[in-house]
C-alpha cells in the first residue's frame, strides 16, 4: 500500500517520530522505522543510511534482532543465489559505513555488534515494527478479556504507526518477504479495528477506512465483507449490495472466479436482512442446559500395548482451534485393529479437560445385523443427553443439527463417535464452538472430513503383540513357551482382536498348549475358522466390511486372493482384473478407504495376513479363470523389459504391447527395487501352483539386474524354488546356468561349479551347443577362482574356440575376459592385457553397456597389476562411470577399490583408503567375493600407510569370509597380508 496513513484518522494519538527520545543515560537514543521507507533518527536528527543495498543489510538485522546473522546469510538475503564477486567483503564495508553514520549522528552505543562469525543489532534501539507488534498483542489480550475499549485504543495506536509501503525500495528476497509480511499484518490490524468500529456503531469511520483499504486491495474479500457490514449497519443496504456486485465483477473479469462461500453467505444475509448472521445482533441460543459433567464413556478396562506413538500424536495439540470450530480427531484402520480401545483410553485421559461432559455414541457403521445410525436419530440422542426436552427437539435433521451446534457453542464437551460408516454420517453431529473435541473411529478412511489429526492404526509389532497376549493369558503360561507364543502372534498378524480371541480360547481350554494352538493356526485354509469365539469372529468382521463394498471393489478384493502375500501395484492389479491401470488404481484406493487394504508405499498395496486368508477364501469360492495367468504374463514382460533397459542387451522377445510401470533405466531400477519382495513371493506362489514355465522365465529375467545390485539371496531363493519342482531340461539347464552365475558372483565358486556341471549335463541331453559353451565357460571361470589354473585354461580355451567358430559374440567377450584374468593371475601380463583389450573392443563394438563395464573394469585391474597407473586410472574411471549409469553395484565396488590401488601406487594413501572404504560401503554383505577383494586391498593400503593394526582387521575379516565362500586365491592373499602385519 502506498500510504497506510491515508486511512489514519487518529494521528494525534501517536507519538511524533520526529520527537527526540533520550536513553537512560541522557544521550540521544537510536530509533528505526520500517513500516514505511527505512529511516533512522538519533535523538531528533535523521541518520543517513546510504545506498539501498546497505539499507537492506540494516533491515535484515533490524527484523531479526534476536538472531545473529552471518555475512553469508546477509549476502543471501540481499543478493540471493548471485552474490557479488567481492563476497562477504561488501557486507563488512556496509556495516562499517553504518556504524560510522550512527557515531557521526551522536550514538554512543555500539549499535551493530559482532558475535563470533556474525552480527546483531543492539536490543536497546527502538523499532516501530516491534511497537506495532506489542500493540497488536495488547489488543488481542484485551479482546480475549472482553475489553473492547482497550482493544480499540491499542489497534488505533498500532495503525497510526503504518506510514506507507514497508521497506519501500529495498532490494532482495528478504526485504520482499518482510515487506509482504508487514503489509499483511497491517491489513489485519485495520480489519480488526474496523470490526470494532462496526460493533460499536461507528459505521462512517469504518466505511472511510475500509474504502481506502479496498482501493489498495481490490480483491480482498474480508475487507469487502466488513464494508458491507458497515454500510448495512449504517442503513445503506443498497450500497452494501453494490459493494458485493462490484467485487464479483472484479473477480470474474480479473481472476475468472466467483467470491468465496462466506462472502456469498453474507450477501444472502443482507438480502434477508438477517442481523444475526451479519453480526449486528446477539445470537440467541435455544433454551437448553448442558449436561454438566455427564460421562457416558465405556469403562477403560483395556490396557494398550504398542500405541504410545499414536497416543502422543493425538494428544500433542490440545489447544482450541483459532477459527472456533471443534477439534476433530479421526482414527481408522482394519477391523479388529483396536480403534475403539485406543479412543476410549484417550477419552478417559482427556476427560478432566472437558467439564461439560464426555459423551459416547456408537454409530453402528460396521455392526453385524444393524444399519448405520442415521443423523436424525444420532442428533436426537445427543440433544437429549445434554438436557434438551423432547418437545424442543425439532423433527427436521438440519434443524436438529442447528440446535445441537447452538447448544454446544460455548460448551467444553468431549464427544466420542465410534464406528462411523462415512463422513456424511459424522458431519451433522459435530458440535459448535472451539472448546469441544470430537474423537471419531471408523474402518473407512474419512477422507472428505476436515479433521485436525488423522491416525491410521496398523497391526501391532511382534513385541507389542506378544506383550498383549502374555498379559491376556498370564505371564507364567506364556513364558513357558516363548517360541510358540511368537508363532501364535505371527499367525494372528498382530491384530488385537485376533489375539483376544486366541487368549479367550486358551483360557477356556487349560489343556491346550501354545504349540498346539500354533499348529492349528499354521494352516492358512483353516486359520480364520480358528479365530472365532462367542460372537467375536475375524472372518465375520472382514465379511461385514466386504459386504459394504460396491461390486467392482468386491471383485478387486476377491482377485487379490489369487496372489496371496504379494504387494501389487496398479499395473499388476490391472492385469489381474483385466482393466486399464488408472481404473485399477482408483479401485484399489477405494478398497484402501474402506479399510480392507493398506498402502505399503507409493502405488504399492498390501493385505493384512488375515485379510489375505479371507480374500483367498473368496477367490476359491468364486474363481476367475485366467487371472493369475494374466499377472504372471505381466511380470514376465515387465521383468524382461527391465532387464533390457538396465543391461543394454537386446530383447530376445520384443514386446510392443506396452503397459509397463516404467519408461527408462532409472524408473525401471526404482520399480525393480519396489517390487523385489513381490517378485520373490510371486515366483514362489507360481511354483507352488504349477506355473513353472512362467516362474522360470521371471527368474531368468531378473538374474542380471539382481546380481548387478548384489541381491544374491533373493535370486538364489527364486532359482531354488523353481528348480525344486521343475523337471523339463529345456527349462532347468538355463536355470542351472543362471544360478551358477549367482553363486559365482557372490564368491561361492564350488556351488557355482556344481550348478554348471548340472547345466552342462542338461544342455548335452538337449544337444544345445551354445548352452554347452556357456556351461564350459562357466566351469572355466569357477576353476579360475578356485585356483585350478590348468583346468580353467582348458575349459575357457575350448569355450572360446566354439564361440569364435559359431559367432557367439557375447560368449567370446566373456571367455576372453576370463582368460585375460586367468593369465593375469598366472603373471602372464602381456597375454592378459592383449586378451582383455580385445574383450573391451568387442564389447564396445556390440554397444553392450554391461559387457563394456565388466571388461573395462577387468582391464583396469590388470593395468594396476603391471603398474600402468595413469592408463589404469583412466580405464577404471570409465568403468566407474558406466557402473553408476547402469546401476551395477558390483562393478562399482570393484572399480572403486581398484581406483584405490591406483591412488596407492601414486603415493596418495589417504585417497586410496577413502576409495577402498567407499567400495566397502557400496556393496552388499552378500557379495562375498567382492567384499573379500576390497578388504584385501584396504589391508594393503593400511600397511602402506603404516597402520598394521587396521590392516590386520581387514585381512582377518577377509580370511573369515573365505570360510563361507571358499576362494583359495583370495584366502592365500589374505593370509600373506596377515603375515606382513607382523606380531600383534
């Protein structure tokens, strides 16, 4: 605003800014003004503040008087991300000039003081913004105490301080932000003062001030609302209506929107001449009496376990809302998760803060055999509870809601609305007034209810669930079978209702043991039948939630039973249900909102274990042929496509159908990481259900991406579960080969050799020459790592010859690389370099990123061996770059540790050690071979740095690792390293 004081009619109440103010010692005091152009006075003499950027530095200190600001912070406040070349020197110059100006004007205090690396303005200096804030705070306190005269006086003084655009003309992001903040504060102060004038009948003064405000803020709806109230109160109804029309025209033409709900409601109130709504009269409450102190809460006889975090979150903010609305808390979660128990416990803790009573109402949103309680009936019960006579309870539901809100407007009530069906059921039951608190529970997520805090309860963790079951059944009995108790807890999925059911069964059957109960619960097909006692049943609870779903959502939930234990995304469910992915996502979200499905991560969902059992029962009772096959087809295509994107190899079966949940290598890597558990569960489920071909194809597709990321254990489990059931050599031979590669990558060379032998037998039975060549090459690689050099040379040479004769380029690259590494181990360095260079050239010609990465890394390692430090550094830097781009964690670890060796050979031991440590951090502990090699390199670097104690730790760790993954070559090297460390 150009001139705030255009609306100030009370300047005579304000101290003159030009009047001299003395300090306690009688010397002139410094005063600063920011509620307009930045100005300063020392006594009655103005102080020259210099150029605008210098003034901006001063403003940054003035408006942060309680903080120390560094030179860099001041630079950022003025220049943002483009500071001057002189850097912090310019700040020092500005501050020097400002101090000089203050001293020249007669200031004796050191106004700008140095604190460590920063600066701070003295707190004794007067600042108009600080006085403004104090006056506004005084007005707020006066209003809270119903002292309107005092509030008006304080706001009048505050608005008189406003003297134009704050910090006018000062540059920088800090000045712009503070300018807007001060403008907003000033506008709010004027609105509050105008509201007081309207309430006291001084309509003309309010109209003058508000008209000036609106001229500066033409779209400010609160100011227009106040102006309409002032005109209406002064008898100018037509002018009030015209003010609304003028604003609407401006908004529609300038912004393309209509005025907000509150202003439209005020317009209607003016048309109706509704003084109460307009705020010119007292609202008359209905003749009711509040139920002072009435407590209807159920007894708090449940001790909670594992809910401390949720209780803390729900009780963190207990102060009333500033807008006068009741404080609303919603707790949702799957059936049986303990929502009601938590809220009843919480209500008992909060009850002393609500002297007018604590009410409890079961809305029967999910009660077997009952319809949800309608709003009219619910309101009738609430009104009668607080003392409204039957004759005073209106028939119309909207009128009942209005009476309820009016009756509770000034109350301090705690209201528990348990077991809600929907937001529509809850919304009319909310009391009026900010002194009330409402706690709502529901199985469905009340997403369209405006809540202050929302908590979704999950099942209890193992420890909390064990503690709950032990308390329910008795510690002595539980402690006698701790392992079996854990099995029962896991079978119940940590669901409190299930735990209470099994506790009740155990109490009524003293001859039962937990081991016996665990055996009954172990069968997923009968588990739900076991979890029932009296009128409590897990299956019945799920059935009620399921029955409330629309048909399309019921089908989605039922189909999830076809893929138990799997955390699907919308693409998986799209294939499962044979719908488009966006439609699948919408259906999944609606099942989530119904409380039958959890969100595991972004676009990834999971069923509770017991809900999975229920969904599987539904799927078995109404099977949908082809559903599982569609899912398996989707994952076969998706894993194959992800392998192509991540390795750069061509797709042997190009697929142009699309529908993949990723578009490039980066998103493919994210997808693969997100569904890692899902793929393992899916392959195991496919193998169990006889879909072995699909399980095998998914397993084959993930081998390279998984080994690149050192996810060896998952890859191994997937192979083993398929091979345990598969008998067709056309599928087993490739799987034995890829499992052998997994073992080889992790350093389990004997296991790799055994798998290659089985693969070779299978390929011979199939007369598959390429497969036999792969197996022979694998046997050679395993023999090389086991230190059997002659055997390795024989296998690798044979395989290389066949690969060259038949044109198997990728096999040629692999054989050349392995032969090169073999010759390097045998100290035939010239031959090794020749073969490794040839392999790297072939990989580049094939434009195969992964092959290129592996061959370049092996070449770099050999160059290190022969002391070609500069070339080794260049080659390994390329390998590291390629590994980072392809996400190959394994090669990244190798490249980093060999770069460490390069640094060591160059004499830079600190860098060498840092690179080896980075390599160790990069790889998974399951990558045993890589970890052994890195620790050996790190031990060498520590020795070179004169740190034998640290070196010994690394060599010992390497020796221990060779126990689980025998590698004679690596073990011998580690033992040599230990010997070099000398005695301990």
